[in-house]
C-alpha cells in the first residue's frame, strides 16, 4: 500500500521521531564512555527529549485534525507514544548516572548501550519504509526481527551483569545505583521491541 502525498506527513513525522530517538541513543552511548561530562550530556538529552515531545504532540495534533488516516488511529497513537517513551527512558538513564554519580560503567553496561544504538538504527530504517507497506513489508519485518533479536541479546547481558554486580560488588549503595541503571537500559530495549512488535502488526494489516 502506497499512500498519497497528503497522507505522507504521518510517516515523515514517524521518521523524524525515530531519528531523534537514534540521536538520543548515540548521546547516551557517548555519555557512558565519558562520565566526567555527565552534566553536559544531561542538558543535551533533555533538549532531545523536548524535541521528541514536540514531535509526539505534532503527530497527535495531526491525528485529531485528520478525518481519514493512513493507518488505524490506535496504531498511530501507540507508535507515537512508544517512540516518545523510549526517549524518556534514555533521558532517565543519563539522569540516574548524573544524580547517583555512578562513574565508569562496566563493559556489559556499555554493550547494552551499543545494542540500543543498533536497535535505533533498525527503527529508523523500518520507519523510512513504512509509507510503502505493501512494497516494503518483507524489509520492515526483517528490521523488526533484528530489533527483537537485539532485545533478546540485551536480556542475557542484563541478567549476566546483575549477577556479576551482586557477586563482585561489596558496596550495597553501588549495587543499587548500577542495578537501577541496568534496569533502565533493559527497559529501553524492551520498548524498542514493543515498537517492533507493533510494526509487525501494522504490516500484517496492510501488506
């Protein structure tokens, strides 16, 4: 299904929102590698989160003012909010690292952040194809599948990191700090998978 130019604005906004999300994942990855400048990164991720909020508002406003939409209204609303939620989680991770003064992350924490950047790349690619669902449905499903695989890999790393944290760290405060950071990273990947699942459902409806 190839939508008319008039209807393409929703897809353009989705792509823009996914690109902002991707920008946030790369900023998070950089912040983790350079914890001494966390205040600067916090300011930058807050700007990204505000932009994501504005895009979400733009999608909802267009949804409220459009009589015929290219996808089910429920799907458009869910996608917009899920993308915005992921950016919120990214901001939350940087905020925790700043507030808790967590310092240098473990290799596993860095790997979770890397998986997030890869997942965000797959989301951008999938949304860039969405306006021609029928012609691109195999590629969209493939990008979605890769995100699901990344989330599964992230789950394994998360469990391993938490186990390692309890086994090796003697300071209970440090355990609490890093466990919360790890949980937020893992939850962010979970939300990426939820978007991928929703995209697969959209493809099934319209391809």
